[in-house]
C-alpha cells in the first residue's frame, strides 16, 4: 500500500467517515446482541495431506484465523462455528446455512466459509479457524471481519483482512499483510523480494525485518520500523508519525513521507547516503554525530551527504518535524 500525501480536506473527510463508521457499526452490533440471545455451536477438524511444502488457501467471512507450525506432513484445521439467533431455531438455521467447504487436490487445498445470500437473516454466525501446518506450507489467509495471527511459517505467506488486526511472527517469506481497519504487527519477518504491509485506520509496527523492497503505510496511524534491513523502502502515513531504523544499503533508496506527523530516520554506523529532507511547518534536525556535509539548507529544506553519498534518503512531511540520527 503506497499511500501518498492527501490534502487537508481529504484527511478531514476520511476522519469523519472513520468516526461515523465504527460508531454506527457498534450500534448495530449492540442491537444484534440484545436480540440474538440463543446460541448453538459446532466443532470439527479436517486433516489435509499436503506434504511439507503444500499450499493452503483460507477464506473466512466473520471470525479469526490462527496459524502455527507443527511437525509431520499434514495440515490440521480445527473449525468452530458459533451461531446466534433470536430463538434456538433461528440459531440452528444459521448453523445449517453458514457452512465451510474444503477442497483438496494433490498438494493444494482451500478452506472457505460459505454464506447464502439472505437479507437481514435472524441469525449471526462466526467461524474460527485454528490451523497447524508444516512450517514449509505456503498459506494465503483472508478474513472479511476477524483477526489473523500467524507464527513460524517459512513458506510463502499472505494475510489480508478487511476489519481486524494482523499479527505475524517468524515468517521467512511474507509477501503481504493488509487490513482496512486494524493494526499490523510484524516481528522477525522477511522476503527475498517485495514485502508489503498496510492499513487505512490503524498503526503498523515492524520489528526485525529483512526484505529487498519494503512498502508499508497507513492513512490514520503511526508507522514504526525497527531493525529494518531493506535495499529499498517506501514508508508513508497521512495522519501519523513515521520512524525507520536500520542500515542503509549501498545504492539503496529510502523514502519516508507523512502529511501530519513527525519523521524520524535512524541509520546504522557506517551508512552513507544523500539526504533530501523537506517540511512545510516544522524543523529539520540532523544529529550532531551524523557527519553530514550540507549542500543546501533553508528553514524548509535540507540537502546534504553522509559518507560516500551513494544511497538516497528522502524525508518529507507537511506539518511535522524531521530528525536524522546515527545509532
């Protein structure tokens, strides 16, 4: 998600939408809970023989997805469906109509929640997936409304939710982590190519990341990347602070942009780069131990070089300060 700078009118409109949306959703949820008092549930487990490097696709509508590594060559999926209705009959109707389909072919499988097209049904069904998979399994996880948590998967991994948090740890081939409303936390993750992470309403925290190219951003929230090693990084926030800390690669490219928020860039010792920093309403503060040779400086812009100057670091904010320090 490469979020570019937006005008103040767009930011204000987005803020109104985000405030109104959750409030309306909470009212609807509260009314639903008052009415849907009856509850029934069903649990089942499916074993998928995909081998140690199979491919699994999970698609959920409402409910959490949790994935962790296990020994052996099989994938185990524990499925819990919980239906709530105005009466027990309504709840059982929901349990019968909202189902899970499983398709398995050779070393590939898909698990999907299926819901009929009904307008204002007298029930609500959530489905939770708990998955134990060989570490080498490639996994694509999608949830419309629900959190996604993944630990210890070395195969190619993608996690997308519309409304929900994403927490991924110890993933060696993470390609994408996205949510529209929710926070993102990535720890000890990597990718030989491009790693993309983004949310619209929420913060992003990245710790111990290794990637050739990093694309990370949010519209409303802060972005923090610590111990990040990437040849190229694009980090953006419309309304929030940005912090990036890590080594600068030879001939690397790093771009940090915020509309309303401070920008902080922390470089490892020995990193050389050309600095291009600009702000409309804020101060630019290079650290004393940075070793910066100034080429051009005025109240709103600073251009200079550190070391060999081969990499390029671009830092920009409209209303916020900029800090560049050496670790």
